[in-house]
């Protein structure tokens, strides 16, 4: 027995009759030291969880034990709840069952004191002088492990601080094996004779099998096992507690998912009561990470890790750009919270502290999604964040996303990451992003517009329709931002091919804008311009030009001749004048506009590049197809430099280049260019994008021009089916394709 006051072994007291492993099996009896028998187990190995899942990938990494060769120490690292202790327990239990060790030692490594105490207990068990105590007994054990010749295995469970093992690591010997479980991933845990093993989540298949087994006695509850597994993020501890909750309350998987999705409930409210936790769990999954968060917050720079985690809990668990967290808006928010000047380096160090304690994963090789936080850690953190801090963090995060959102999305991965983070932020805490005074936060509009600018017009239209519903509910029907969402939804509806619908929506919006904002408001004038645009695309080029003439005059009167929106409207007018028949006038206007754009926007602005594209177009329509092709070749070089190869405007420029190459007499070159362009458009934009469909039509056209009308007809037949499915029978592209297809079929029949 142990005297708790002195921590001395009382040699006069009767010895304990056994040491327990796992399920309580008595594995060794020792009283009289002369009768000491082997094998010996010291410490209590946790029992394996009910329906415990073998994880071959991780189990294969554990040392074999007693193999006759030096076995590296394995450090099992991972976030709380992934099952590190269970892996170690399964390994230890199997070693014991197969009698492959003479000594099995399980030590609670939560502090140096508990490590030393566990070693001292084992020293007495294997024959140390009973007069040794504390550190002396523990050091004796380490020497015994190094020289006894006995086979042994040591598990150091839940190491909190690597420094606690300084001077206390078990020796590397041919007969010994060591497994350490920890939430830490510090470099101090790795060296020549130690391997750091990252323990991950269950695979979807493992999670499915686990929940199936847990709910086997209650099959009526198992109506959406895979949905619950995904919602729990395939975290072993969370799956166990979710299963216990469903069984205890007789709740189906689908019902449980509904409760979990209800953000009015905290995570604690969809987990078992503390006294009902399964598998000897000591805490709910919501409380599992509390100590790690507290610890991370004590690391330098103190007080920042928790704040960074609180802000990150509002964003996308699949990846947050660290550049956003180190931007000016977030730095200002953090500085105000800790009452000191926080630098980008401070935030980076806080992110690394979260990574070291497996509260997050920091991947510096993926700037767009460099910080990942498990969804349940996010939920638990969100629940524990005071409402006022949560609201201010939401605004800081929205500002931070806008800080790093480039005007030109040359990095499509970053653009997508910014959009998904904005969506998560809006879903997790929308209230601070909508105020009567300021309307909707600008990042909400940026996300939708950039979505459309990447070629996803249909998705952008749907996004703005949803945003309009939110704006209508929160701001009312006549708020300027509500009207803006209506305008943007109509605009992208037109870009997606529903130009008639866009015209109807914009006609009503013009009337409402004049009534609420006045005739000279920028939004009113912009809406008039887009109404004319879509009227022109419906086939009334002359009507569009006629509507734009007075609009340009109004823009000049209200904003001046060189205001960006005035220049854009002048450009739209030139476009429709050209398509109404005044090609020379359009070309001359485009040349003048290009000079104005260079002066106002500079050479690398998207509007300047668009103006150059229009000038090249009218050069071709004026009869100089070869000159147009050369202009597009030069423009493509600049698009590649400024926007990158996958930007939608770069793809459109390639499309125009192929078009004018063909018109300049190089049909074979146009076919080759269109084929390569189509491969990239399918990869980037998808098969149903308007520009992808247009390239397929151009490819068929130039194939016919190159002497293969039969091949063009075959491609045209399939393309027509896709156009009818995507655009409908009355779309201008579909009608043009019908006429072309009839011509190709006639040509093929005549050959």
C-alpha cells in the first residue's frame, strides 16, 4: 500500500493481491518477493470500447515488442477523441494475451509526477529495494529496463508536456517497446529512436461499421448512419457519444442530425449526460478539448490561441487561409482583445500552438486552405464563445476575407476557399453581417460576384436569389442592398442564358429603383444599363443602342465623363452600336475608350483588358481577321500574366483567338485551338457552362470548315441535345445550332 502523505511504500502492510489489465483479469499475484512470478502488469490498461474498430493502417505502425531488434519508440499524436489511447490499449492487450512481454507497464503521463510514480510502482513490482522511493525508484526502473534482459512494453498515456519526459524516456533496447499517446506534435517528440505517428479520424467505412454495430440492437434508429458519421466528422469519441445519445433517447439518425443542425442547441445538448457516457469516457466530446485549449493559450504569445480558435470556429473546417488571420482587420480585432499590439508573427505562432496541440492542422504548403479545424472543435468552441465576442469576431473575419480577396482571381483555389469561408461565416453567425444602417456586409456581395466571374453564372444567380431572400427578411424590400441583390440575381440569370427572365426582372427593378432611390442614383443607372444589355442579347441590338445613348448622357451629367461606370456604359454602347451595324463607329469608340481606360484604370485592370478585347473584335468585324487574331494573341499574353491560365477571361480570350484564326483562313488551327480549349473548359467550368457549350459549337463549325462536315454533324447532334437540356429550345444559341446542324448534315450528305 502507499501512504498518501509521504508516498513511501509501507512494507509492513499486506500487498495488493493483483494488478489489473483491461477487463479486470487478474494477471499477477505477488506478496513474498521470493515468490515473485512473471509476467507482471503494472497499471490499468483501459478496456477496449464496445464495438471497437480495428484500424489496420495505424496498428501496423505500432512496435511489435520482443522482436529481438531495437524497436523505435512510437509517439501516437492526434486531436482529442481520435482513439489514440484505444490503439495503445489494443496493442498492449494483444501483447499481454500472446505473452510476448514479461513486464507490461501502463503509465498516466499527464504530469511528471504521475510518470515518476508509475515508474516507482513498477520498480517495486519487478524487485527494486523497497527502501527506494520516488525518483530513486523510478531511475532504478529505467536501469532495469536497459539491462534486465526481460521483455517489456511501456505505454505512456496522454503525455501533456514533452518536457515532463526529459530524463524519463525509457531506454531503447532489443527487448523493449514504448508507445506514447499525446495531443502534442512538438519536434521534441521526434528523434532517431522515436517515430511520431499521426493518428487520424475513422475512415467513412470504419465509421459506418462502428455505428452499424452500435445500433444493431435498435435497427429502427439506423436510418441515416452515414449522415451521422459525416456530421460527427468521423471522430471516434464523437461517434460513440452520438450512438449513446440516440440509444438512450430512442432517437433516429435522421432526427439526431436535425437536432445537431439546430444551432440553437449547444453541442452539449446533443450528447449524453456526464453520468451516462459510454466506454468509461471521462468527459463529453464538447469538453474533451478544454484542457488543450487552456494549455495552448498559455504558450507564447499568451492569450492568442483561444482567440484565433474562436474566430476560426466561424469559418470553413476544410481550410482557412492563414493570410486572412494575419491581415490588418483581424490583427486590429486581436489587438483590441488582448490590449497589446498583435503582429502577423504573433498570429502565426498562435496558429502553430494550435497545431502543436492537435487542435488544428496547419499546412503551410496549401496557402488557400492552410488552417483546418475539425467541425466539432469548431462547434464546441463556438458554444463556449461569449455572444458579444462571437459577433465582433464575425465582423473581423468578414473584413479579413475582404482584405485578401484579389480583384482578379488568378488563384482559383484561393477564390473557392474565400467563397466557402464566407458561406460558413454567414451560416454560422449571420446577424452581425446584416444591419439596417450598413446593410449586408460587402463580403457577401463579393462572394456572389466572384462566383459568377469564374464562369459559374448559374451558381451566382442562385446565390443572389438566396441572398435576396435574406436581405428582404432582414432589411425590407426597399433597402438599397435588397435592390442590389435583385439586380445581381437578374444579371447572372442573363449570363446563365435566361436573358428573357433577366429583362423581365430588370424592367420591374428599374421602376422600383426610381421610386426608392431616385432616377440619378448609381444603382438606378446601372440597372438601366443592364436592362439594355440583355435586350440586345435577345436580338434587339438597335433597341439596346437606342436605350444606352441617353443613359451615357445621364452618367456623364451625374458622374462625369471619366467615372469608371461612365466608361463601362460607353463601352456597352459601342458594343451594341457595332452589332446594330455601325462597325466603324464601334471600332473608333473602342480605340478612344482604350485610351481613357489606360489613363483611368491603368494597363493591367480587367476593364482595360476588356476594352482591348472589344477593339480587337471590331477590328475583325471590320474585315481584318488576321489583325484581330494578332491582337488577341498579344492580349492572351497579358491575360496569362495578370489573371493566370485558368481564369474565365483568359479562356474567353483563347476562344476569341481561335474564332478569328478560323476567319483568317486557318480552320485547322482553329480546330486544334478549340480542342485544347475545350479540355481546359471542361476541367475548369464544367460541361454545362455557356462558354463550354459555345466552344463545342465553334469546334464543330471549324471542323466543317476544315472539310469534315460529317464529323461536325455528329458533334452537333449531341451538342444540340445538351443545349436543349441546359438552355431550352428558344435560346439563341440553340436556334443558331439548329440552323448550323442542318447545314452540316446537308454538306455531309452531298459528299
